[in-house]
C-alpha cells in the first residue's frame, strides 16, 4: 500500500521484535531486508531492494533475522550521533528519561526519501513522569 503510516517508540527486546514484525508485515510481499543506509537525521533505514542503499546484506533478512543487527546498531557510536525525532529527545521535565528506540516511516511509507524503505530506526528517550 502507498499510504503506510507507522511510528512506534518503546523499550525492551520483546516490544522491538513486535514492532519489527508489524512493520515488516505492513510492507506486504516485500518482507525481506536486502540493504540498508544510515544517516544522522534518519538513523538506520532498512530497505527491501538490494542495490538501493549504502550496503547490501549478504542474504535477505526477515524481521527476526534483522533484530540482532538492530540491537547491535542501537549501541553503536553512529547511533549515539543520530538526532532524535520530536517527542523522543532527551527532554528536561519533572520526571526521568530512559533509553529506548523508535521504529517509523515517514510520508508515503518512505524514509530518507526512499520508496524502498521498510522502516527507519532511531534511538529514542522514553519519558517517565513523577
């Protein structure tokens, strides 16, 4: 479908696996990640078409297969330099913040201008009230 809408932030492995399973399913028949790019604005962008990103994967990965790669990427130095989305930044408030992630698509289901995107992933802060 051309009007995919997806934006989930959360924390923990099980919730991340569930978000990935849903966004991969939402992509329809193109359920395998074959390539990826990373930018400081968009984070890690998973692509369903080989040759369209900075790096092709050696084999296509489904949502379960890509999970360890995402977990490792979220702890990388590059991920620490990614600009958080609105409502996911390290907000100063009367509560506390903890580390989390965001799995998202932009308008038309694209990310970073690519219509080959499955989703983008960014580190995010989870806000906790008093």
